């Protein structure tokens, strides 16, 4: 075992089984491990104990409106892409209490009710997902008003990223510039080869977690193999998207006939917004106890496809599916740039896979561009 | 895209942007059918002393267990220890507010949003055009003008309501007129007492001779009214940059974190509700946008 911890930016290799040592180091440091695991016929993100919980030897076949698990011919640890969950489930829980109000002598007292943030170690964050986290950072931490709960969970999170060498059928991260290799922001990044992981050290904290692991500097041949695998992945994207001048394209086509056409297929179910790793819309619920003495305000995920999302007195701004789909798409690919300086899509393909009728954003945008 | 955005400031430091502060109702004044003005003051002296708002901004008013509602301030911004909100009883929260009495406590957080650019308008003629309860977020403008009368040129108030009984703040008009605000009123339906104009608000433009180089238009009201106010203002060669519009969308959080109030590139709660028309022109009037 080397005496030194690896330096930031170094590429080292470890035997695959040694990943457990890294996970043990994270647990010893007080992290709750969250990573991919099999549940109800899909690969989801949940709390895990170690490498044994990873969906080793499984892969996913994804197409519009279709997700199937399959056995792999090898026993790769990360031989699949992204499932219905994303890390926003942990950084921005679907339901959280934001304050509690207690009635007292004709008035009331406000109690700040942010729960203490768990320390998560995210295992297996892909390139698209790393960018999705950066995008939500801009939403919740980049403006004059910040979300304290998001900030607490985000600041404590450890990111163990994984480069994708086998993109899925609905992936288009190469078009969005978010993958297949992970961009900046991780603590450790893995590339899985046949019998080793190449680990890139992204932070001092990441280096510390390698201390108990038997590592050696990565060899030139191994690094070349990893580069080749990523180049191959870039060529094998299931989808692609021309991102040229998207804001003007969409803003100038707010009355395009395609919106009517897609509205005939769209069920307005909101699945795309639930699985999207960047969608951040939330609603506030008011909950009271039966005695009417204590009250809570609760943040819950909301969707621009829900009926009362745009409600103002006198009616809804967007009563028709056409307007709601247009809102979602133009927000994601145009107004997001005005709002947060970055495009709102990372090319993960979840909205295509999990749309019950298989609406494909890349196809819709191509149609508006006039290329179908 | 939106070149005239103003960055809002929140003078009250928030431990969390969604935390509300208890405030007591000091006075309730019936203004018209199902419309009343609530004068409130924060319970905490520290909050009361630091709170400031600008004309056109709004607060989120909260009733425990019922919900929150965005309401713009309708009182004098120079006197911010007691804050006025003119409320129309329309939805769940406002109907619950209608059952409150003087001395009751509600939650208040704010101020939020952009404001009428009173500094930028110094030296200009102001044409305030509004309908119904749209006068409420413009009353602070009038109070500001009255306090700084010498800073502004001619000031017109073009105001319309459904019937004479629906007009707001009628007991103040005389004082406003005496301080040089020219008031033109119209109603959709007259009653026997009414001797004035009957018709829609934008028609009042035809009674004025505006100087397009000096005039700024400030408008708030139903979107269809705003649409024709813009039409009349542009027809008089008033530039898009000098037509200011207060927009309404579903403002749920007030701080740009919930997404509900989006209007194209803008969060109406953050970059709005007051916009220069030039900034929203590509999106204004797009059906269901």
C-alpha cells in the first residue's frame, strides 16, 4: 500500500474489488452512500452498503417509451446508463418541510424547520448528471435568494463520478457537451476497463478517500484504453441534437404548427419533468393538524404540465397541452439560458425513455428547425 | 434579452427566503364591493424599522394552514412602518383574509419584485393608466409624486372601473387634483349618479395631448386593457422603453425558486412585475404563453 495519497489531477488504477475500500473510507468519514441499485425492474438511486449492492452484470436497453433490464455478458459494475432517478431526489427531496407555525395567544410563532442535512456520497454520477447538479446550483445558489436546505445538502455531498463508455439508446450528452466523460466538480471519477478502474483524483477530499486503497499510477496503455473507450462512446450516442441558436429558433416559432402536433400525442402527465435532473419547479402545500394549532408549509416537486401550475384568479394561463409543452421545451432550451446563463438540458435522455408515448425532444426540435 | 431588468433588494434579512414574519392588522377599510385595504405593521420592531418598499413591489401575505398570496403595496412608500395592501376577495387565501378583523395577525414577507422606476422618470410627464384594482400598485406612485411634485412634469391618471361604485380611493381624488394630478375617469356601466365617461380605459387617451418625448406610461390592469393601452401609447409615438407594464402571473414563492410565474425568460416575481414593454414585447400577447 503506498504511503502517499495521490495528488489532485492524478490518474491511478485500482483493482475493481478495491472500490469497496473507497466506499468503506467514505462510510468511516460519516457519509451515507447513495448509488445505483436494482429495484422494481429498474436501476434506481438508493442508499447502498457497498459494491455488492451495485447492479453488477446488468445493463439497460432504452428507447422512446421503453426501458428494459438485461443481463450483460460480463460482470461490469457500471455497464448501464441512467434510470428514472436522478441526484435531485437527494439534493432537492420531493417533499420537505420548510417551516412550522404554532398558534399562540391569538398570534403565531414561526419555527424554521429545515432538517439537518445528511452527508451523502453519490456513487456513480455520470457526466450529464454532474452538469445537472451544476445547473441546479445556479438555480438554487446563484441568485439573490438561495435555498438554504439545498445549499446544506450540496455543500456536504461527495461525488464519485463514473465516465460512460456505453451510451444508451436515448442518450445525447455529446451534443449537449456534458459527456460521456464527466466535467469538473467531482471528487473522484472512475473509468471502468475490463479488469481495473482508472480513478482520476478531482479533489483533496477525494485523494483522502483513496488512502486506504491499494492504488498505483495508471499506465500509459490503460489511459489510452480509457480514452479510446470514451471516443467510441461519443460516436455511439443513441440520439443527437443540433443546438445552434436554440433560443432564437424557439422564440421565433412560438406559433409553429408542431406544437399542435405534439399536443395531440402529449398526455400532459409530467413524467418528463419528474425524471428530468434539472427541472426544479416546486409547489408549496399548507398542512395543518386536526386541532388547527400547528401548521406546516411543505415544498413538493411540481410540474409545468399540471393544470393549476399557471393558475391566477380567473383561470389558468396555459389551459391547453400545446401551451404547456411549449412552455417546458422553450424553458429548457431557450429561456433557461436567459435565466441562468446555461442551457437547461444535459442530454441524459430520461424524458424520452420515460415519456409514456415516446415523445422525443430531439425529434421535436428538429421538426421545428424544419429538418424532418 | 431583458435589458431593463432591475435587481430587487430585500431590506429585511431573511434566514430563509420563505420564512414569514408575523404582522398585525391595524385597520381595515372597505373600498368597494369585495375590496378592502388592510393596514398592517410587523410585530417585531427590528423588522418594522428596517422594512422598506418601492412603488410597485409586493409582499407575500400568509394565513397559517390556508396559504400565501402575493399582494402589492398600495400605501405611501415613505411611511413603511405601517403598510397598506388593497385586497380583492377572489381566491382561497383572500376570502379567508376577508374574515379577519382588526388586531388579527397574519404572516408577511417581502418586499419582492421590480418597481416603477421613479428615479429614471424624474423630469418626465407621467401617464398612469389603470383599471379596477390595478390602481392599488400605482397608488404608491401617486404618493411618491405628491411628495416630490416638483420632480415631475404633468401627471395624468386615467382610471376605469366596471361601475362608479367599483372605483377605489374616491375620497382621495380631490386632494390629488389639488396637487396637480389630472384625473380622467371612465366606467363600463354608469349609474344615475354618473356624469362622466362611459367606455374602456384606453379611449381616455383621446382626451389628452401627450408630448411623446417627455411622457412615460405606467400601466397595470387586465392584460386585455394593457394590450390596448400599449397600442394607444405606441400610436402617440411614446417609445417602447418608456411604457412600463405591471404583469400578473402565478407567484407562489416570490423569490424565483418555484418556477410558477415564468413569462418567457422572466420570473415575474423577480424581474417583474414591472417591466419596460420593450423587454417583454416578443412574448406579450402570445396566446397562453
